[in-house]
C-alpha cells in the first residue's frame, strides 16, 4: 500500500488473490480515475457510432411532418376563448379555484425589511 501511495500512477498494480487465483487488483486512485475516464470515452464512442449509423438511415423530417406525427396542427390559431400569449414580460396564470385568477407578486423584501417576531415578542433564547 505504501508503494502505491508513494509512487502514485507509476506504481505497479498489486494483485490480490486466494488459492493462486487473482481476486482483485490494487492501483493508485489517480490511475483508477484515468482508467474510469477512458472506459467512459470508449463506451461513449460506441454509442456515438451507433447513433451516427442510425442517423444516416433516418431521413430528415420537416417541422410539419413532426407536428403531424404528434397530432399537432401548427396552422391552428388560438380561439376567442384561448387568449394568445401576453405582452412581453406579462405572465398569465391559470385560475385558482375559489380565488383570484391572477397570482399577485409578493412584496419585495430588501435589507431593513421588518421580519416577523417570534411568539412572545422576545429574542430567541432570552
């Protein structure tokens, strides 16, 4: 273990076994990280190759074709009962059952704003 700690990535791996059969290998953490990164890159490269091969066989679709496949009519205009999006910056909120249909913004809370006092009016612990 001391050799791995001292030599780091340059240390020879230590094979641990039982009954003359290798069970594990001790390597520096630095080498483990490099190997883990390489394994991730190899797996990712395989996935990229697979997707590129599929992409070459899949034709490009237009926006209209994608919308049609999803059952969306992109030519449809909002009806009178469906208001269009509000002016820039304006947010529309769904109606709240039994309440105000517009959610009101909270009052600003800046430095020096009064904070609620604990029950009893005193400071905590006093």
